C-alpha cells in the first residue's frame, strides 16, 4: 500500500486548442502555456528580429509560435500518456516512469505494489469475443500433414498435397483440446486484467490526495464497496445509495461518474447490471 506522506500529484494534459488561441492572441508570449523554453526563445527572437527588420519578422514569427505551441502540446501529452502514474517521477520527468516501467516489467512484470502493467490497459474480453478470437486463431493456424509433412491449414480434414484424410475421431479430439486450451488461456488473461485493474484502482484510492477529495465530496459515512475489473472504477456506498467513482489513469480523482458521461461505458453498465448494483 502507498504511504500517506506521498500524496498523488495531479498532472493534467494540456489543450492544443488553448495553446492555439493563446498563440494567436499573444504570439510568442502565448507560447509559454505550451512550452516555457519555447516562450522564452520566441519572445526574445521575435523582439530582436522585429527590431532588425522594422517589424517585418513579426508577421513571420507569429505563425511559427502557433505551430510550435501545437507541436509542444502534442509532445507534452504523448509523454504524459506513456507514464503509468505520476507519483514517483513528477520531479524528474526525463528519467520518467517510462524507464522505471520498462525496468519493472523486465523483472517479473510487477512493481513493488504487485501491479502488472502489461495488463492494466487491456480491455476484458467477453465470452463472445473469446469465441471469436479462438475461431480466428484456429483459422489462421497451420499444421503439418502426418503423412507428407507439408503445411496444411489447422482446420483441414484432408491434406491438399497427398490427399491423406485425417481420422474423424482424432480430428475432433485434437480440436476440442485446442479450443479448451485457448479458452483457458483467454480466461486466465481476463483474470489478470481484472486483478491488475482492481489493484491499480486500490493503490490510487489509498493516496491522501484522492481520499481527501472523496471525503470533501461525501463528508462522512461512506465506504468503498466494490472495485470494478476496469482500471479506475469503484463504487462508493453512502446510506442506501451507490455512486460510481473513477480515478484517472494518472491517479487523479475524477469524481462521480454520471450516466451521461462517456466513462459510463457499456461494459461498466453490463458489469453493474450483472452484479445487481444500481448507481445514482
Ligand atoms: Zn499430406
């Protein structure tokens, strides 16, 4: 569990729209939103070049700052998206969780909190999707003809090279075994996804910053009653009412999900229904 003296640090993605508006309105000064370095460089450069060119450079530098701003925001956000969480690396963004994350996953795919980051971002597969995946896997698979050793389709009952016909009973038995093997594999994968999503949610919920926000919203007498098998979702129970809570991927508490929110996904809806939980 996370210690209480390391509160979560909230890192928001930047908006390309805001950057474009700011740079259109304020030129190089507006670039400070997207990039402090960019803002400094362009402000000084625009000032000096405009002096030298009697203001002409002004019209060239202005569009450059708009583009620079948009690119800087996009780079900033893509860096942000590569971080599994922001807690440990907020002060050293270059050394970043990206390396830490790789380092952790190369050990045994787990970090100290027992979360397997290979799994937390994968969606759960429904039974229907598992069946589809098994079918697609078998259809694309090849096997060797036991008679001529040429490659034939895994699902073939007759070799197209030597016309050898595979024994019907043997064929069915092997196929049944293979389907079972694949189904077990995908079910196990689902379990891992759910397990890690829950672990991830629990970890962030235990942080001081998130806790404070929930307390502020619910005052008192609430409890976390369920963790959903999807990253960041949990159920807050207050009195006889349930609320769907959500923590952002970066550990930022997003609050209560209402039914109009895109976060109230079909999967979440199905899960709630299956578990008989009605949320406000
Ligand atoms: Zn053959």
